[in-house]
């Protein structure tokens, strides 16, 4: 199996990626902030830990040392503070730091670099978003993701390093931020309280984060390169998504649709076309 360096391993998506890498038997090396190792999804004795206060402030030389002996890098770290990240200036630091990682990976002889992007890179709305769909980011976060994708792609191509870019759609599930819709619904319904929602007409591509993490980690095994949509491919209204969760509690009566106004910037539809090559092991997991 491969030696994989994973950034963002204590985050929402990174924890799911870490679990599946360990399940597949890879040797995992993670970068974490000092004192955050207990938040890793997998017991720390099974994982090599590199501590640094800010990975996005590290230069190529630091990354070359961190990547020594590594076969593949999965770069899942980014600034994602809820309520701030869409237009936060920290996104620009993430671009610079990600490019330094790519340079260091090349210096260390890493064979495959896997980055994590977002469906917001595409021109939205879109109900059939293939990987060759036009790009038109509508916020600073998405613009910085596009810039990182393009810069890493060109740099790694110059050095014959394989590159994959995994665009995430609408994830939910374990470790979800409490303000996100899935976590909000579970919290309200578990407590027997009313859940106030918009009309719920928006169409989304929802995917459990555990499946998304496994799909990204599977790219190490498959070797698939290029842009990869990490999505279900299933169009589902927000209303239907909420009703599925409510049905698990038998409490559709607690859902109040139309009680919250829709956000003006919220696209009517965001649905992807999944092009991931799925191994037999991944299909069994999914």
C-alpha cells in the first residue's frame, strides 16, 4: 500500500478521508495544529503526525521535508470558518500555501497530488454539471479554489506529477457544523422541536460525508487524474432531504416549510454528474 500525506485530517471531510485510508491499509501521515491530534478520526498510534501552527504559511522547502518518502498527497485543508469563509481574505493565504505544497511535493518526488475543490467553481445554477462544465465562481472562496486548481495543475504537469482535483457537492453527516441544515434538522428533531425552513424548492446533490471521504481516498488506489465530481448525481429538493431525515424520527409534523426566507444568492439547482472510477472495495463500502 501507499504512504499518503493528508492535510485537513481533523476537519469535516478530512476525518472521513482518514478513516477510509486506514481501512484500505495505507500508511498515513497527517499535518495538524499543535494539540489537535486527539480530534483525528483514527487512533494516533496508527498515524504519523506532523504538527505546525499554520500549514498555509509553510514554504516549499518545509513541504519537501514533510513529503519525503510519500507516494501521494491528499490536500483537504482550507479555511472554512462557517459564516465567514465565502469571502474571507484567508482564502488567498490558502492559495499561496497550496502552491507551496505542490512545489514541495515535486521536490520530494511525490507521484500523485490530489486536491479538494468545490461545486461552487462551476457556473451556477446547473442541474447536469459535468467536469467540463463552464467555470464561473460567484464568491471569493470559489475563485480561490479555481485559481488553486489551475495553478497546481500547470505546475504539476510541468514536472510529470499526476494531479487530481475532487470537487465536492453538498455534504452532510458526521461532524457536520451545527449550523448546517443536516445537523440543524437532527438536533431539532431529536429534541422534538420544530424545524423552521425555507420553502425547500432548491434542488441539490446531497452526499453523506463518509461516502465522500471514501470516494476521495479511493483516488489513491485508482490513480484517476483530472477533475472528479464527488457527488451522488441524484437531484433532491431541500424539502425532500428534510423529509428523509424527519422520516427517520417519524416526525414530519415538526417540519415548517416557508418559515425562513430564501437567501438571494442561493442557486435554484446544483446537481453533478459523477465521473469517479469506483473500485470493487469502494462499491462494497458505498
